[in-house]
């Protein structure tokens, strides 16, 4: 079986598996990385949203073969030695989560949005975040948290890289 | 465990009329138990008759490291009970919120009630938890007094320490063993009065927030149970269809496949990864027999429900005019983000299952029965796990039964997951319904009668509802039927003369379950929409009509508050309108004011203003979250989310066609204002749904000139 090497949360990993195995199951079943959740498996709910080379992507829709040689970051790799990412801090400050199952995906989508657009309007947030379902209905707090994170990021002296 | 020295802890006057029996449990460190779930007169409650033999009790234990542990017979599904319980314990013990660990109890029949639902958790646990924690504090203070040879009354507590007047301190951990041997507390073991609260009532972020935002929170399928094989099930295309024959030879030969097992519900495939299990599932060749609902589609179901309404009753005397309203609600899937899932490990004579279940005792009996151990259910251990949303779906535990059967068949642990399609198409559903409301009007704009007849397919209630309602109603209700539940819960809060509400139960072979707010999600919504229709008929303002007819002081207060905060009647552009609605249920009262804009074709909710009286608000931030979430549920199901049944099959398969609202549909704000009429603890989980749906419908009626009567209103596929 071929080996697929990529960078996962800053560390090189190598997985022996069929090239077409969806990355979500490589992460969850083979590497024990369970932050990305299964919510639909077909890219409509966003519960597995993670980053591929810094861009938001859906590990349920991409095979392990596709990410070979690339950098994958999941929710587990968002905080670093200096502490939580400003988006995570904002999520706690706004007390966003209810059941929490969709929140790793929501947070990763929000981080990707803020990287492209450091000062998003409500309309920008609506456009960027509407592919992530939250069944508990935390959208109003997610919106507030993104605005708060934007402020934190702008005021922060050292901007986290991820 | 031997118990000693019961203390009849009567909470301060006005806080709670109930009294809770507390007592010390023989244990190396301090452990105080409280009887709960019983609402008995104090004479009976004071009877210390070896209660541990008949039922488990709530415990508050203090360990030598100073940590406080409470075992909770409830499941956290996002409703924030873990945080609220930790707050109550921290408050009464005067310790830090971060020193309290709230653990979920395994299924055990000795828990009188272990069901999470009916907005009951805090209503039933707050009293005994406060009593147990206050008693624990009194014993810690007494232990310190003995150690220091000081008068206990001179000591104070704060931040997990006892303080002496001379400045000495002792941590609770240092006192935990001594406190276990205190025979009689020398300071009051009574809970604080609400005026003394410093933790309870403060908006508090949830205690598991950090775990959630870092991905560390563990749901069922995130657990690391060694050797558990990913498993999925091929399911029939029709509801409760069955396997006629199948050929698994191709599937068995596929990479990673560990085994194929036929189940009553389909054919299970276990493999090294879920991806391989899905691939092998798709390679199964199965001939299905149609399920029992295969003759039913939406049109038949609607006709059956309409036919069950029957002829009009005679109106009351002096009726000059009868106004009729008809309403249709669809089947709904609960669609929690985490699909049904379970990890199971079955050996020769024991089974262990891990799952996010709302009724662990029911799960245990179901698994035991499936394994042929109905008479020895103690062989089954059920560990309730944090669930990714429940909403009523997790009262049913098919995934646990399936996982146990597959594990036994394969001789190894499995982790079984339902796909999103499974969740949508083989679930238990909030039933569809049809309603006829007749308002009888008399001379001079009087309302002489209100007659609501609701035709609803039979709702399957789990056994645990009987236990809970028995505790709530004060009479034994072992079997809760739709009729019993309807009668217990459905009320009209207005003076409308002769009021009657009737359930016409329609047996249909489509699996059902309770859904957030149960019958009120239809009956209560229809009533509040029709109150607005009545206002139009009588040419009265909807708020003014409600005010003049409401019987409840609490409802009038929350209505007044949303009218004020939401600026009822303020000037709005054409195509933008407000709507209001109210609800009193589970010891709480709520009013919603919704503003909607219909100028863009698709209605858009601009803002929601809520006033709620939940009695003592334990965690205002958590209450706000529940009410905001319920408002989104109400908007989703009123506007765009509903199921279609085609020849016994559910059409919708995922969030792509089951159109729950997304970020772009969420209003700019959902404000929550708390009104506090007294210090009883009211229910919150279900409170926020019905009047949010009705207020939205009322706003739509006022914006468009047409009262919505069929939901969801944006039904594209009828």
C-alpha cells in the first residue's frame, strides 16, 4: 500500500493507505485526530472543516492522496505554545458553543475568513460562514465572536501564523 | 454504604417550597447525599429508612485535593447543565467553579429518574444539589472548628477554604477526611437565600468551553476504545423496510472489511476505517421488503389527519359568529449534528456501551433485551457520553442495540455510526399534524369559546417519561400515552369562555418521537397564531387583546417587557412587520417579538426580542443561549425545514435539502431579557420554541396580509 506523507499540525506524518481514502477517515481512524467531525460526509455541513495550506477545506471531500506533500491543520493544531488562537479566545469570551459538535469546523472556517479579510462585515461573515451548519443555533454568537476575534487580531502585537 | 444523621434541610422561605432530605455517607472523605426526585411532605421525607437500598441519591463529595465531585444522572447535549450544576455546587460550598467536577452517571435503575428531557434537569436537581452542597459546607466548617478549637459560628468560607478570625485558613481538601466524621454540623446546613448569591445568577461561560474550542471534547466516536471497529449499516430505502435477501461476497472481499452482520434494521459492515466500511456497504447486494408505511405519501397523510378532525361541535349559547382556523405542520427530523452513534464491547456474558443517550436506563434495557438478557439487564453497562445535540432524538437508542449485536457477532468491540442519510431517513420524527381551531364570538366582541382539535399521529414516548411525569404530576403514570401527555401539557392561557382542546390520535406506521416542546410545538404555535387572527376579526391590537384576556400575571409581565424592549408598534417600512406571541410552560413564561422583512421575496427575520421569566436564573448566559437556539429552531421549521414522505420513504437526506437555517438567515440580534417573578427554578430547554414560531408567523401575517397556515411556508416540494 502506498505511503502518503504530509504535514499535520506542524508535524510530518506518513500514512499507508489507498490513495483515495477520504482524509477525514485517515485523520480520525488512522491518526486518532478526532477534532474534525463527521456530520454528513458530502461537504454540506462543515463539521470537519480544517485547513489545507492555510485555506479552509473539507477533509470529507479530499483524499489522502490529494494532500500528500501539503500542510493540513485541524482544530487540534490551532493553539500553539503561546496559548489559544484569538478566534478560540473569542469563542470562549462569547460563550458560543452549545453541544459543540460543529464548533471545530466553525472555528477553522472563521480563522480562514479572518486571514483573508481581517475586518469582515456581517455580510462578509454571512457569505463565508453559511456552509457550516450549527444545529443548536449559535449563529448570532458566532458572528459576535468573529467580530471580537477581528479586534483581538488587529490589536495583537504578534499575529499568530495560523 | 451506611448513612448517618439525616438533616431535614428546609431551604429558606420563599426559595423553594420543597424540603430535601440530606445525610452524610460513610466514606473516607466528606460525601453528602441528597434525596431527589421526590416531592413529598416533610413528614414523609424525614423518614431516614435506608434510602440507598431503593434509590441512588445525588452526591456532593469533597476529595483530599480539594476538588468537589458531583455525579449527575443526566446527559450533557449542549444545554449547559454541567455548568449550571457546577455553579450551584460552587455557590453553596463557597469554592471556585473550576474546583467542581461534574461527572455523568452510568445507567442504573436505582436512579429514580435518569432521563434528560422535558426541561426538567434544573427544576428537579437544583433543590437537592443546593441542600447537599450547603450541608457539605457546614460539615467542613465544623471540622475546621474542631481542629482549631474555635466556635464554628466565628468561621467563614471562601474560595474552597475555611477562614478563622485570626487569619488562619484550612483548605477543603485538608478537611475532607475530618469532615466525614463530623457527627452534627455546628453551623446552619441550610442553603443560602438568593440574596446572598455571588455565583448563581451571574452570566457564566460554560465550563467545557476550552475543551470544545480546542477539539479536546470527546463525543462517542472520539473515544479510544481499543480494537473498536468502525461500523456502518446498509438500511432500507423505505421506513422500517426489511432485508429479504442479501449477497455480501463482494463486500466481504473489499479492503479493510472485518465482517458483515445482518441486523433487524439492515446489514452492518465493520471495517478498519469508516471509509472502507462505507465502500463495502455500498457493495452489498440487498433485496429489501418495503416497510409498513409504503402505502403512505404526504397527500394520504394529510387526508388521514384532516379526516380525524370530525364535525364541528355546537358553539356555546349566544354565539353570533364562529371563526375557524386550520393549520398543517410537517414531519420533522431532529437532525442533531452528531448522528446516532455507539461504541459497544460485548463479551460472553457482559456488555458495555458508550453513547450519547437521553435515557440511559432505557438504553440498558433495550440492549439487554436485544442480547437475550432481558431478565439480567445488570450485565449491560451504559456509559452516557456528551452528545452532539439531542432535541428528543436520543430517547431512542437503536444505534446501541445495533452496535451490541454486531460486537457480539464479530467477537470484538465496534464503533457504529449512522450516516447523515440514515439519520434523516430511518429516524424517529416529530409527527405531522392538522389542527382546527374554532373561536366562538358573541355580542359586543366577546369570546365565548375556543375549541382546538389536533389530529396527530401517535407519539412514541420512552419509558422514562413515565417516571419523570410521575414525579412531576405527583401521581403514578407508568405508561405515558399521547393522550395523557397532551392532557398534562396543553393549556390555553386566555379567558376565552368555554375552552376545550382535544387530541385525535391517528395511528400511522411512521416512527415518531417527542421533539423540543413536544405537542406545544404544534398546538401551542397554532393557538398563538390564531389569537392574532382573532385580533384581526375583532379589529383589536394583538398585544392589547392578549393583555385583556391573559390569566397569568407572569405572562402579562413578559408580554409587557417585549412590547417595551421591542418597541411594539414602532413605524416600519412597508413589507416589514412585527409579531408577538406568548407561552407559559414548565414553570416558566416567555414572550417573543419578531420583526420580519418580506420585501426581498424570501422572508428575512431582522431581529428577535425575548422576555422570559424562568424564576431563579441560574446561569443567565446559558439561558440566553438556549432561547437563542430555540428561536433558530422555530425560524427553521416555520420557514424552510420540513420532511416529505414519498411512498413510505423520507425524501430529505441531508442539510442540503432539509433546510435548517444557516448563518446568512440568522437575524442581526436575538435579545433576551429576563423577568424574575420568584425564585423557583423554571424549565428552559423547550421554552423558547413555540412562541418564537408563532411570533414569526404573526409577523409574516402582518407583513403580507395573509396568515400562514401550512408549514414550512417555503415548501418547494409539496
